[in-house]
């Protein structure tokens, strides 16, 4: 496969995943903003910008925090390269360039999603329309993901798409946990109170793990349990451990197909082993923030090594 084709398929999947992640972050911020409390409600919108990696660009453009501006910047602002609009536009551009490398079902799903979203009024999204819009974005992402999984041959194109999806997903989960774990701590509220529980559930909702957490632990929200679930559980589809299982599997398939092993294979194996051998007590003793920063550093280096190994860049 040409390096350009691998690049486009990889980033197509990354941008679709990023659009969905952005919708999830906005949904959580919106939900928490509905809680009556005395603290500054803009705090959660600031947390959302940090989780999305968009704080610098937002403050450069808008200066101060307010919900409508943040929603506009994260969803429809064409000047934000990570907004849902920008992600869908770039994903469509990549898909269009590789029409012969993706199935017709994938293209129809991607193209229709872009066309429908582009009809939105870029001047702003009404608060009353926000929940339905966010649900629609998540559903369209799931539709594209479903068409990919059910119509693509298990060849190199599929594995590059898998790499894009799970590299983006692992990055998002780590950032959500690192930022929100601290910024969503209860203020002027007892631990275990109503607001406290809602805040912890918000972290789980952002990775679609709200109900499954209860199935696994059958107990109320506990910080260390949430961290354990989002980092180490190999059955939860958005945990770091699960993402690295998928990343390692995709790289292993590429190694078999091409008969070549690169530095990225060893890096992915090392990160996967670290997650498999880790336990949440040791993570908390050494510091959750420090663990996640180290993970993100290694994760970003892995992305660079994959681009180098397969001759593509962002």
C-alpha cells in the first residue's frame, strides 16, 4: 500500500473518532452545567477545553469563558482544526482521495454525515438543540465505524484504520481522566453526596462506561475504581488497556503482511505490557497525573514512530 493511502486511511479514522470524542466532551459539560450549585459553572467548560486540547486556540480567539462560545468553538468553528466540523471535513477529504480503498457503504455514511452537518448554522447552536445534535454525532460515528467493521477486507487498509481509531481513542481517554479527575472533584459538597456522584458519573459517561461500571463493580463511584476501569480493564472498549490490545494486534497484522518489524512494534508491545502488569494501587502511589503524563508521552512517540515506519505524516 502506498504511504499516502495508509496516511489517509489512518487519519480518516482518527478524525471520525475525534469528532465523536468532541461530542462526548461537550455532552458531559452540558450535563454538569445543569446541576444547581454555587461554584462557577464555567469551570467545567474550561475543563472541557483542556481535555480536548483546544484551550490555547480558544482563549486566543475569545479571551473569556462562556458556554456558547465554547460550544461553537468545539462543534462548528472552522478555525478550530479539531472542531467536529473540521474533523468531518478532513475525514471526508481523506475518504474522497481514497475512494477505491474504502467501501461504498463507508463513503456514503461519511459523505452524508458531512453534508448534513454542514447545513448547520455556523453562527451558533441553540442550547435546546444541543442534546439531540450530540446524540446524532455519536450515532453517525457509530454508523461509520459499523460500516468499516462489517464491509472492509482484513488487509492492510483495515489495520491502518484500526491504528487511527485506537490511537485517537487512547489519547482521548487519558486526557479526560487526567484533566477531569482533578477538576471534577467536589467543592463545598461531601464526598459521596449527590453532586459528587454526578461528577464522577460524568467521567464515565464521557467514555460510554456509565452503566458498564456498575455491572463490573456493583458499587457506588469510587475514584480509584474509575481510574482502574478506564486504564486497566481489558474488556472496556475505551480503556487504555483495551486500546493498546487493539493497537498491538493491528501492528502485529501489518508485521505479518509486510514481513517487517519496526521500532513502533516494540514500543506498542512495551506499553501494552506496562498496562497489563500495572495495578491501580501502584499507579496512585506513584501519582495518577504522573502516570498519565508518562503514558501520553510514550503514546505520542508511538504515533510518530508509526508515521515514520509506514512513510506517512500528519
